[in-house]
C-alpha cells in the first residue's frame, strides 16, 4: 500500500487512484517542489490532452519540454497530439518548435 504522508507520495496515491484534477492541484500548489515529470508522464500515458495542457500552462518552466514533447510524439496517438496542437491555452506559452514537432508527427 502506498503511504500518502508527503507530497511526492501523494502524487503516487493520486496516480494510482486516477485523480487527475488533484494531481493538477498539487502541481499548482507545489510547483517545482514535487515530481512534475511523474505527473506529466501519467497524463501522457492516459492520453489526457486537457490536463497535460493545463499542466503546461502552469509549470512549463519547471518541465523538460524536449523530453515531454518527445514522449507525446512517441505515443503515436495522432488524436492526442491533435488536441494538444489545438489547445489555445498553451499556444502563447510554449515555443512553436514543439508544435512543429507535433505537426510533423501527425503528418507521418
């Protein structure tokens, strides 16, 4: 059983219980004090375009965007990439090179 006695173990608990909104709230409240990559990887693994974009909108400066967008492309899920590409929230925050990466992956 996962203990939820600190913020990072709470991340594990929320992932195990599929509490996506609560994960976003932790990222919002704790920023770079928690394992944001674990949260991002979870959103990618469950193909949650809404929450990955919301995460990017609040903590993109703490994430390895090259790794993150490479991981998104590696899913091969064009619909997932399409929804990220068309999310207006992150267009003004994220460098256009990442959108180009997704566009190229969707074309192939």
